[in-house]
C-alpha cells in the first residue's frame, strides 16, 4: 500500500498480523471498549491489517499509534477478556 506524505511516495506495512480466528476474539474486546461499534463496521479479512488499522482510526477517532498499541495489547493475552 502506498501513501503520499509531503509529496513523497512511501510504502507502509502493518506492524501487526492478525488471523481471522484471532480477530474474532480481538473484535469482542474492541466492542466491549467501544460499544457503539457494530460487527459490520469491524469487518476484517485476514491479511488486510492496514485497512483494519485505518478503519479503526476513523471509527474511534484515534491516531495510528494508539490503534496499533490497542490491537497489540489485545493480542498479547488473547484469552483474557480485558483490553
């Protein structure tokens, strides 16, 4: 995925990797924290981490580093219900 920043073309890659199975658990945690988000809004396809990050940034009105931190935190102990 390419982005233009100040006229420069840079390649960005997601800092995380989430499987569809992991996403089902992480999505529950995110919906507990942000109870206004629907299943439809949190649609995710494995390998589309960059799109997921961008979507979450928009939905929760937070910056990229916060969203990535939150996702990583959710993945650390996937069986724990806390986020």
